[in-house]
């Protein structure tokens, strides 16, 4: 046993030298052929991109597949994108031909399969809604979406430049709402609304703001997001605070008033605490905001939402 150990110890330097020479030879080979490896990598990436671009929907223009896709859409997609794919507040209106994250069927397939990082769009089968879909079912959903798309008019209604002036000026939208990082915080951020809501839905929100309250300020990823209900709290010393909730549980509420002052209140120390589904947003009837001016504001929001 001792002899074997001595033999191993004696031979170890030779083994290490041989391995060192092999590593140097390999490194030299890799360095001398690095341009070839780089070219092969570029080719592989190009081929992968080409394969994605060349992917074709096997059910394109198939009415039966579109019908099946509508059924799958209701189960898996309607919670966020609304019935009929017209947008549900959390998800964009998919009936528009222009889509921010998918310019063709292959890209739409990838979005549905893998989700969109940094957004509430989940990967297929990971959101607890519906079921994990097969590739065939995803293609059927894409076929359905294509069947309900509405082509954009050659000359869109509304003057976006004038709408921007109104939004930040005479219409007073920016007193409560922000767009592109500029404006108030009491109302919902309207940066994405032009891409997530239909023109008709936006008009209804302006003309009838209490009909459907928007989802809450910080709760967009909740299964059932907190809404912009109007809260009126009266403190122990008689001070009335009116605004919207930022966060709320059974014991406390964090709220923002109309001047964007934030309060953290303990409910058991309040004289009264009331919620109302009457929106704090005023009702903009045509005599207050004309139809043409409203169309201009919507055109501005659509431009912002498409970026």
C-alpha cells in the first residue's frame, strides 16, 4: 500500500503537466477559431429568428377553429381581456389590428405561451385561471382574435395634438389623471388606457363615470382588484377626509384625498367610515365637454397607449 502511494505521488506532477498542456492546447484552438464560433452562433440565432418569423397559424381563416378559439378565450383570457376581446381593464383591447407586443401570429403565439415579463400577462397555465392550453388551442385562440379584429380607419377620428392640449389644459383631466408620467394621482393612470379600452368604453367612462369603477391604484395584479370607490372618513376630532383608497384591510385604510395628501387611518379610531360607488370624477355631459373635444382627447390617449 505504501509503495502504491509513493508511486502515485511520483507520477502526479507528470499527470498535472500533461493536463496543463491539454488545457493550453484547447485554449489556443478556441482562440484561433473564435471567429468561426462567433459566425456559427450568429447563424444559429438568425435561423431561430427566421423559424419564428416563418411560423404559420395552421388554422388561419378557419371559421370552425375560430369558434373553438372563442370558447378557449372565454375560459382562459376573458377575465383580463373581456368577453369579445374588447379589453377588460387589466388586459388590452385585442380587437385592434395594431398590437403592442405581437406584430404577427408567431409573436402572438409566443406572448400567449410565455407571457410578458414585467406585466400582468402570465405564461400559459400559470395564473390559476382556466387550464394550460395545448399548442393547437393557442392557435385556435389566435384564429379567434384575428376573426374579431377591426381594421383601423384610414383617417382616425380626433385630433391628438388638440386632445393633448385639452388633457393638460382646459378639460382639466390632468388634475386627477396622469399620462406618460405627467399629471395627478387621485384618478387612474391613463397611460395604457388607449390601448386597453375601446373608444366606446372610454366615452362611457367620461359620460357615466360611476357605471363601472376602474381598478385600484396599487392592486392591478390582484385576482379581483380594489376599485376606485369614494371613501369618506371622519376622524375623532371631526375632520372629514374624502378620497380614494390606496390600501385597505379590516383594521386600517391608507387613502389619498383630492389634494393628493396621503393618510393612514385606524378604522376603530374613526368617528365614521363610508364607501360609495359614486365616482369622485364629475360627469362630463356634452354641454361641459363637447363630442369633438372628447374625440380629440381619446385620439391623444390612443396615441399614448400605442407607444
